[in-house]
């Protein structure tokens, strides 16, 4: 019986030491997080600020994350064009409102918009077109930003062309 009580005593010490180590570890992690958030307090308002990704004149909410496998952007010194695919847990209507409000700040003009399950907004600039495609699904809202240079100065004849 004496041997059995010694094993119980050793197990009790092992459990006590393990619990103390876990408590110390957790308190250390908590103090590191508190220190990090305190040092960034002046920048915290920028953490949610929208960003310009591959297109320097199309602002995107930070909550949208780039899908690199579905994106293709072509860049030269004076041009960037292609498609930027993104997804996020953002309300589709708030994305529409975001683009309606912010594209004008970068000199884009809203040409037309289709609002339904799939929302498409068409914007024009002096030498480029931008198509914003917003689709809400069960868990995520998907965003595609298509930017293309105009062909031949964006002549309206392109739309009336008969082949």
C-alpha cells in the first residue's frame, strides 16, 4: 500500500506542475497580445481601412481577401489590367454601396448597373473600363474586379459594330 500512495503523490505533483506551466504560458501569451494591441493603438483605425490592390485606382474593402488562383493581372509601367478575384464575409449590398461611393473619388463614372443575385457594375474612365461583379453565396460574398484599357480610345462604334 505504501508504494501505491507514493505513485499517487508523484502523479499529484506532476499534475500540479503541469497546471502551473499552462497557467504561466497562457498569462505570457495574454500579456504579449495586450502589449501588441497597446502599441498599435494609434494605427488601429487603419486596420480596417480599404486598400488599393493591383489596380491603383480601385479601392477595395479590407475585409475582402484576394483569391490568387482565380486572379490574373497584367502590369506594364503605364498600365495594369486583368481580373482580381476576391471573397469575404461582407454583405453584398454594402459592397455595392462601397463601390458606388468610392469609385467616383478615383474619377470613375458609373455607366450602368445590374442588381440581382449577381450584381454587376460598369464603370468608365478616360481610357479604361472597370466591371465590378458581386455574387453572394451561402458563406461568402465573391467579388471580381475586371479592368481593361479601351480599344481605340473607347469609341462607341465598338458597341454598334456588325460582323
